[in-house]
C-alpha cells in the first residue's frame, strides 16, 4: 500500500509498512518522534475482489478518503465521520488501517491518544446493502461539512454478466455524479490455497 506521513504538533510520525518500532530525537526547539504504521494507508479494496469476495452480489463498498491531495486530515475530524457511520450501522472493513486504530469499532471510536495527530491522507472503508447507497452518500455529504479537509467517495459494486451495473450506477447518477470507472476487477484471479479447515478435512478423509 502507499505510504503516508502522520504529523502531530511538534511531532512527526512516518507511516510505512514495516516493523512497529520507534525512535525519538529531542532538541531544545522541538521533539521528533518517528514510528511505523505496519498496516499502511489502505487495503486492496475491490482490486482483488475475485479472490476475496469482499463485496458480494447485492452489496456496495465505500471508500471515504480524507485529505488528498496534499491537504491532510486530523484524526479528530475522521472521528466525526466514523461516529456517524457507526451510528448508521455500517460494517467497517477489519483489515483497514483506520479500523485498526479504533478503540471501539462498534461505535467507530478512534483511539484518544492519536486524535490530535494528522495524516496526509487516510481511507475509511465500509460495506452496506445496495439499497442503502443513497443513504450513505447523503450521510457523507452531511458530515463532510463539519470536517476541515477534502473528502472523496469511492464506490465499488458487482457488475452483471455483461459487465454492466444497472443498480448502483443509476443511484449515483441521480445524486448528480458523473460516473468514471477506476479500479476494474475482471475476474481472472483464482484461489489456489485452500483454507486450513478444508486441508485438515481432506487429511482426515
């Protein structure tokens, strides 16, 4: 995943894949703290949906991205969106880095000790049934007015056998969006490693 930089007042935290360890350097003027965020900036989202089945038929996956390009976002601002989404009963992606920084996923509460830290960009990933598409878009519209940064919405859904999207696309167009396909998964992936449970069952037989 791409790297990002966590910036706090008088502190900088470099976000990158790797070991979760840190080092500190202090001068009379300031204190520099460097640590690592092993999970990176985001996940593969729908790019590997042919093997992950993250977004199933009848579902829509949302990426809500904050701070890009070059503006950044405070965790305390992302907190407002996460609280609203949790109150709406969405499903947060477990592998997402922001989810991993929540002290309570059920309420969308981010760890208190990082609320005053800033990242160059971050992505919240959720999933809901397709019939909730408009509801979630309008929720994001409402909360983004309270957030002091750029907010971008990405939407992922399953296409039909002809490669068309006759359900979610029209909803987004009704809301005023001009649709552009960005990350298209054409279904060439195959699962070659069976789950451990299946392997053990085969051995028992």
